[in-house]
């Protein structure tokens, strides 16, 4: 088992009640795997703000991994497409520039509506995606060991 000392977890606040579930799933999976880590959480207004903070945190030298979570929804205009692309590109760039593995739990559904059914589905889905992010962090940490 690879121990990871410090993880930064960045959460966008749009649809916070859904996005926060990723952290819950992430922590649950790390604990189930017996991984020990300090997780520092950082809230940003939206997904667009995540890459800059990821880059700053990566440059700080304080984190072994950075995880970013957001829900970028299609509001009926094309804006979500360029936001999602900019976020993914920005996170990849931050990772490559800082050499700190950076993981995305950023989902971009095309048909999200703030209905009870969609909120429940994505609430549960973000728990699962958080668990998958924990698996990815552990896999990459094992490669670097």
C-alpha cells in the first residue's frame, strides 16, 4: 500500500450539493484501501477557476496529488463546451508544468436539469466518480514509488 501524504481537493461551488459528493466518495475509497493522507479542501466559484489554483498548489510543493471536481452543465447555450475544454486543458497544463499528478472529476452532462431525478442521479454518480479518482490517485502513486 502506497501512502500519500498530502492531497489537495478542489471543489467548484456551482451545484455544490452534487459536487461535494465526489469528496465523500474519494475519502471513503481511500479509507477502504487503507491509505493515509491529509486532504486539504479548496472551494472555488466554478470549474473555470480550478486550473489556476491547481497550478498554484502544484507549484507550492505541498501536495503529492491534486483532485478537482466540478459539474459543468449545458444551460442551452454553447458556453459549457468551451468552459469544459478550457478546464481540462488547464488542468493538464498545470499537471505538466508542476509535475504534480492532477485528476479531474469534472462532468459535463448535456441533458442535466435541476429535477429531483437528475439531482439524485448525479449525487450518486459523483460519489462513484470520487471513488474512481481515489483509485487513480493510488495507482499513479504506486507507479511513482
